[in-house]
């Protein structure tokens, strides 16, 4: 992977500019620096190695050279982008899911809100971040990290038995090598297809149909991120976790709808999801 290869391989896509860096702290951070330097809309940052990548809640996502795929897309702030911001993370996850299923026949699903799973094992994560200039929103950076080869899975972080969704990689699931540049092209193609459709019902339906664990019982914890019946969350009346909820779908803003044992529908706007043992 190098600058020339990326420019040649992605030439048929509507990517305004490409910045390839062999090793970087974080592609999202590099994208933020590029925004300050005047990066055009739909610019792409790709790195072979990422030393300080991150996921949600500040979690580390290390990308080793040659075995993973790490990239970030820059979208300038527009009225349309701001309106669909809650769906931006799903845009990256849905593009990864589509590319894996259509081109590699891998049944991938989206673990709400930002992970992609294959056979209930995490293969990719997505992180959308806002870039501000004072109180003015300048751009949205959409970062994606994907485990490609076995060396991308760090089994020393936690024992598999303690991880609710242990990591895997595409090559392990597929049983053969994967061309990272071709996969990047496939994902970007799907991402750019869905980007102008973010606000549509078709997008929401595709996202919902890709949702992992529909009908299953889960726990989602995040306290202040919860509200009931679509109302804003109130920390004094909403518990810091929903001990049990059955996944039933999504709201129009991409929040997760759960049905409790009592039959009440509860809305989770952000949070961490884990499966509960079947009773």
C-alpha cells in the first residue's frame, strides 16, 4: 500500500484528495490536522500503521502494519450533514457490512451503535467525530478500523472468556488472504452510495435489517444517555443501566428500541451493549 497505488485504485470514486501515511498516531487526528490546513470535502486519510487509534469512550484501537485497514473520511459541515449526524456512524458500519457480504459472502451484522460483527465476533469499529472552530462546526470525520489478517487481533488485551464480543479478522472468517486496497475501494464505494441517502427511510431500513441481536435480550449501560418514550433523558429518573431489554429495532434518529420484561419500550440513545444469557 502506498500513495500512488491508492490514487490509482480509487480513481473511479468521488474522493477529492488522498493522504497516505505509513505510520500515524490516529487517522482521525491526522484528518483533523488536515482540516485545519484546508482539506477539501470528501478527503481520505489512510494509514498502514496506527499507534494511537481510538474507539468509543476513548478505547485504544492499535493498527499494526500490513494486517489491518485504518482510514478516515472528511465531510465538510453542511446543513444536510448536521441533520443526519446521528446516522453518520451507521454509514461507516453499513458500508463495511455491505462490502463484506456482497464481495466476500461473509454474513456481517452491525452491533449497535458502531461495531461490525462476523459470527458475533468483532471485525471492525467506526468512530465519527466533530471538528469545531469555536462554536462553529467545521467538519465531520468518519474513522473506520478493520481487522484484516490474524496479526491484527491482539489476544493479549483480555482473555477471550471475558470479552462479550471477542475479536476476529476477515481472513480468518474467509479462509484466504484479502487485498486491503480492493476492500477499501469496495467499502468507500458503498459509503459514497449511501452518504446522500442518509436521511432516507431506505437507509434506516437497511440499518435496521443489518442489526445484530434483534429479538434477543441485552443490557445497555450508559446512564445519562437513556430516555423513555423518545423523551430527553433525565438522570434523576432514568437508571444508569437497563438490566434487561429485548432488541426490537431503531427509532428514526438511530436510537435503539428495547422492550423490558414488563413490556415497556425503552429508548437507548448511546451506550454499551452486551448479550445476556438466554433464560
